[in-house]
C-alpha cells in the first residue's frame, strides 16, 4: 500500500504553488496586527520598589535598650504580612477611595455588583513581588500612565500607614492601659493624702513620718507636746497610711516613666516602617511588544499557519510524492 510522506522538495513545491495565497495571508495578518496595535488600548505599568524596616525596633524594649542585636531590615514573615495586606480590602478600598477610581473607570459603586467589579479590576491590575534582595516591587497597570504611577505610589503610602498603624495601635492601647492605671493610683494617693491630712490636724502631728523611707523622722516627737488624745495610736495610723502612700507614689512614678516610653514614636510620621527605594513614575512606554514587533510577529504567525494549512490541504488530496 502506498503511503504519502512529506519531503523537502514536496514542501518547497507546495509553498511555491500556493505562494500567492500565503503572501496574501501573511500581509493580511501583518495589517491586522498593526490595526490591533494602533486602535487597541495600550496598558502602562508603573512600579515602585521599597524595603521594609524591622517593626520590632519601634518596640519600647528595643528603643530604650542599650543593646541592638536585631537586623534593621524586616524578615520574611514581615514581608509576607505586607503582601497579605496589599491584597486585602483594608488597603485596596482605601486606595480606590483616595484615587477616585470609581469615577476614573466609570463604574457605579452604589451597587454591590459595581463595587465587586471595581475591586476585581483593581486587584487584577495590582501586583507585588519580593526581589532576591528582600525588597518589594509593587506595580500597577492602567491605560493612563500618569494614573498608573499615582496609584502605585498611593498604594505604597496606604500600605505604610496601615502596617505602621498596627504597631502604633498596640503601643497606643498599652499606653492607654497604663494611663488608666495611673489615674486609679492618683485617686488612691489623693484619698490617702486626705486621710493623712485629717489625722495630722486631728492629733496635731506634723512631723515627717515615713517608714517607707527607712524610718526617716526629721524631728523628735513627744507625747503631750505635739499631739493630743491617743498619741500612740495616731503615730501608728499615720505610719501605716504614709507607708502605703509612699509605695503608691513610687509605683506611679515607674508607671509614668513607662507611659512616656510607650507614647514615644506614636505620632503619624514618626518611625515609618517602609523606605521607598524607587518611586513610581510615568512609564512612557506601554507594556508588551512595540508596534514594529507586533507587525513582525503577526506576519510570522500568518506565514506559519498559512504554510501549515496548505501542507495539510495538499496532503489530504494526495498531492505529495508517494512511496511504495
């Protein structure tokens, strides 16, 4: 039985025989590619590169410690958290609002469907990857190059604010807890002070009696001369209350120092966690191949598929040399 086969002469012969058709398809594909390039929407990608500082350096224990043993740059876990936040509604919705992307993309966000459509569009246009040097590269793609750069920079800013506020909120909550404790201690100190003042006026004992201060007494006390009534009981009561008050005053002093440490660096622009290495700028050139390269690729595809089609067409009708 004879079997058709493809040989180099038969392929050349087929191309030569159908050269007019192949030329037309090749030129048509090149024209279609040129039309597609010049009439289609061009997309621009703006990128911003930044590094992440170690957020634990903003911790009170590390800020007021004399020993610095940690790396100034964040580790892989912190980088993972930034990547997680970049895809969260907490960050993306804020960027969408700040950049007025609903108006820019002409999307009606008053409906749930429109809101989801805008979020998906933003999410698909945004990308963030880590580099081999532990930096982060954030890119945003848009048909407007200026808007692409502005959105990329705004996203980095919102990421810094959101991530930094996480640690600031923790320190702020600790500070508020300590301040609540200080207010309670102030109330107790004021109550003990009032009690001591009444006891001293009642018994006319105005000597400094402070067992909590190594039993310091700045004057000699004698019964009958300095006080009246149950003088011994008065001395004991004053010593007990004074001891409690001195202890509370000492604790409050420590708490006040601690509160001042926790409030350090809590202002908005203090201790930023991100450092922008390269700010996003107008990318100028669109993504993908240029116009000439698009025409060449289209022409090549047209040439390739037209040749393959004619070879298959000729083989169907047994146009090749047959071997026995």
